[in-house]
C-alpha cells in the first residue's frame, strides 16, 4: 500500500508564493496532512517535488516499481507537458490530478490539462484539502 505524491515546479514555495492565490499552507503542511491520513489506513506515502520536467518523468518511472497509485500536482507542466502525460501512460495504477486552485476560474491557458487525459479523477479549487480527497479516493478505489 504505497502512494507517491508528486509536485511540480514552484510548489516548493507554497505558502510564500502568491499567498493571495495559493494560500498560506506550505508543502510541508500538505505532506504532514497526507501522512496522518495515510497512517490511519496503513498506507505509505512517498512525497516528492521537483522544478524540472525530466525529473518528474523519472519520478513517474520510479513509481512504476514502487507505488500502487500516483497523486500528482504537475503545476505549470499541467498545461504544457506531453512528456509527463506520456510517462503517466506507462503507469498502470490509479492516477489522480490535484490542483490547489480552481484552474477553470483563472487564465484561459490554465483551462487545458495534458495530464487529465490520463487521470482517473481531477480535483481543483479545494486548496490543500484536494490532496487528501485524492488519497481518500485511492483508498476506497483500491479497497484499502
Ligand atoms: C496549480 C495550478 C497551475 O496552473 C499552476 O501553474 C500551479 C499550481 C494549482 O495547484 O493550483 O503552479 O497546479
């Protein structure tokens, strides 16, 4: 029972970066909340962040060996990256796409996601609670 949570560029600055848009919660808060929920269900969390597209591709490949499901916030690469989409197509388990903000309420260039073509579900606009909602879905979907 292992879920890898992957975070894309600039999310290392969550809490400091445009807090009027992304809120004051940090990526450490996201990780702590996820680990607490995961522990209730006997789930191991691998928690990662990278500012580099290829590194995210490598993390998805690594998840093929060691994770049952992926929760990914690809951040800006959501809207640009065929490479991340293709990498996710090599992963056989559930994939959930999570956005802190409601991307559909924002600039038009955020309305399209390459990643959604592979995601089993998409959450947007629930703040950092969205990550927990994705994890709850994985737990129920996999019968954990
Ligand atoms: C984001 C939305 C993206 O459009 C943006 O580039 C991000 C974060 C979100 O979580 O709301 O960096 O994925």
